[in-house]
C-alpha cells in the first residue's frame, strides 16, 4: 500500500483484501479494494474573508471559488398537489442554502418543461455569504408551480452555470415529484452522458408519483446518491444532510486506475459500499493495459470496490502481479497534465495444489458478493411482482430476505418486511403481502443497492 499526498490535500489509502491462492489451472482473481480518504483541509469549507462581488463565481475579493453547487427544484404543476408540497420544497431549499459555506459558488434553478435561474439569475453563480444567502432565500418566495417536467433541461442549465466558474468541486441537487413526461427518455440519457464527469449530482424523489428508474439513473450517471422522501415534510432535513455532505468534499475527479498484465481480462469493477454501482462499462483507456474508472469527489470517507480479473493460467508454485490499483486525480483541464497519484495497492495471484487454501473464500469478497446478489435479487423480485409473476417474486424476495439477514443488513431487511411476510428469515421463506403501500415499494426499490460494510 502506497500513499501520495500534498500538505493540504486529503490522504488516500488503499487496502486489498483477497485470497491470492488459485488452484491448478485457475484464472479468476477476486479482490475487495478499500479506499479511504481522510485528514485533508476541506477546501469546500474554507471561508473566503471580506465581502466583495456577490453575483460572480470569480469569488469574493477576486479569489476563485473552490466549490460550486446548483440546486434544481421541481416547479411543475404537480408540485401544487397538495399545495404544501411546494412550501416544503421551498423550506428545504432554504435549509440547503443556509448550509452552503461562505466562499462557495451557488445557484438555484426552477425546473419545469424548461429551466429558469431563480438566483442569482445572470447566467453565473453567486458567492455564498450572509447577504447572498438571504437574497437567495428571498427569491424562493417567487416560486410558483406550473408547467411540465423535462429534467434534462435542468441539468443542461446546471452544466452551463458550472461552466462559468473555475471551481473544481461541482455538485448538483435535483428534486422531482413526477415523471419526466415532457422529454423523450433518449434525450435524458444523452444529457446524462454529456454531463457525466463534469459534475456530480444527488437526486431525490418526493412523494410517490415519480419514476424510480429515472431518479436512480441520474444519480448513477452523475456519481451521486438517490433516495425517496415520501413525506414532503422530511425534505428540509434531507436537503440539509445532502448539502453538509457536499460541503465536506475536498478533492474532485478521482479515478480508480487499474493496470493488468498481458493476457489478463477485466471481468468487472464494481463499487460495493456504500452502494452497489457497476463501473465496468465506464472505463476510459489510460495507457497500455491500463484503464481509469470514475469515482467522483471525495471528502473524509471510505468506499469499497470489488475487482474481478481473469489472468493467464500458470503452474503450481508460480505467482504474478494480477493487478495494480491506483487512485489518481485527473488534471482540471483534462488534457496536457498527467494525473496526480494518490495511493496504490497490489493484487496477487499464486498457484497452489493445496485445495483447502485455494478454495477458502476471503471474508470481504464473500460478504460483498452477497451484497451485490442482494441488490440484484430485490430488483428482480420487484420487477416480477409488478408483472404479476408471484412465484418468481416470492423466490427472489425470499432470497433477498435470506441474504439481508445473513449479512446483517438490517435496514434492507426492514424494508423487505414491508413487502413480504417473513416466515423463516434464515431459510428465505416468505409470502407476498396482498397490499403494499406505494411508498414502501418505492423505498425498497430506491434503496436496494445500499450495502453494509463487512465486519472486519
């Protein structure tokens, strides 16, 4: 394990958990990579002294803003049903604005079938200080529900606003209460592809009239989080937590760099904690037998990744470096400068004829293999339930209950218990509930990829 850092940057570390021993002829190498970032001087938290220009992302007193946030609030006509929903959205946005730290560039966008800047409204971002926060909250009073929903237009405007600042940490928040009905699905996908890597974004669905797949797709593409706020009264607390997390980000554009030896194949690279997210298809080539997988922005936190590599078979007693894992920060301009190394870890392969050694499952690998299966079982089970396939739904959700119980994923187990009657958790014996609240169903689907850390 190697570390690289600068004095004011967070310190990254990489730990590798694996059973490096393969049987004769064995090719598949599995490893859990724990990446931890800690100890940095949070750039997004540093106040910039002395008030100056308030309507430009150039920063107060001419200093550049180091972080930028755009809050996108659904103002479509459905936000008026019930009328209190819009009120709670305004309160939540105000709470988020209060959480934006001095010196951070920020903007508020009203989203309908088009996107409109609510504050500051000049095609740029404001710099947070007591005055601009007060002005932004005052501007929220003018929000009125009306119109349709085209989330892609909201994201494009956010991207334009981020383009007006030199801030390296760029974070969006999307709140929607309905389906993306005024935009073709392929249009939203194209926008997400265009915005990927340019900023991160959390997505929240309020109430129960929105599409889980749309909200989770936004978060997945833009490396953010997705969740449901079934009761609009809970929006303010959720927005505050989201913004506090965003304010804690210290370093942006971090990639997991993977080198593999000649003849090796990368089967998959997945984030497995705090949520399951398959990164395999998001690889960009970074040199001979080397590829980068995006991980977004980091604060003080730890995440786990599951790497599976197929290496050329070898004879008993031989060993090889199966993969080199590096954390690198991409250069701000994206070209011209080499990435900055942050940490490194090695994955080994050793061939043995000792069957007991080669067949022993590493506890971390076993745990996260189960967590990934748990997420997949929930998604399959819920899809089967919607299509009327009770037998398949019962089998898959029963397996999910079994996995959640065995791994100690209590939160997911509780969500499953609202959809099925659990007869024997250890055996995975369940019965589908005849009636399930829509909010409970959507909560299980939205949170299906959330995992628990392995007990080390």
